[in-house]
């Protein structure tokens, strides 16, 4: 599973990471988020040590969601050196996310 981040550890885990970071914005009540969960978990293990895969619960961390203008979920941000370099909104096939991750590496 990805690293759970919230207001307390977002800065350290995501913005100060030396690795590229995938940030999955999700919620427990979100059907498409549940569809993406196994894909995100596969990516976490496949890219372990090369990409930090993190998860932000939009209900538990509304300030992070607001900071990045998250209006729809699932939304996945791709962050490198503390900056958002790509974004994916909605449920998509694993291949879409893999190609975006490979572009970061």
C-alpha cells in the first residue's frame, strides 16, 4: 500500500522527497477511487525505491486538497522536486499511470 500522508507529514514525505512522488487523492465513499486502489498498490510495489507512492484522504486532509485545487477524485498528482509536473483525473488503466511515471524517471 502507498504511504498515507496528511497535513502533519505531507511536507516531509511529498515535497521534500528525493524521489518522484505519485499522490493519490481519494475518499472512502468514492467508487472510482476503490477501482483505482489495486492499481495504485501494484504501482507502489513495482516502482518501490524509484517512486514514492502516497495517498491523501480528501476528507481527512482538506487543506492539502484545497492547496492543489482537487475538485474531482480520484486525482493523481505526479510531483518531482516539490513541484507538480503532471496530473491525472478520474479512473484510468494502469498503462496510463505507468507511462506518466516512466516520464518522471
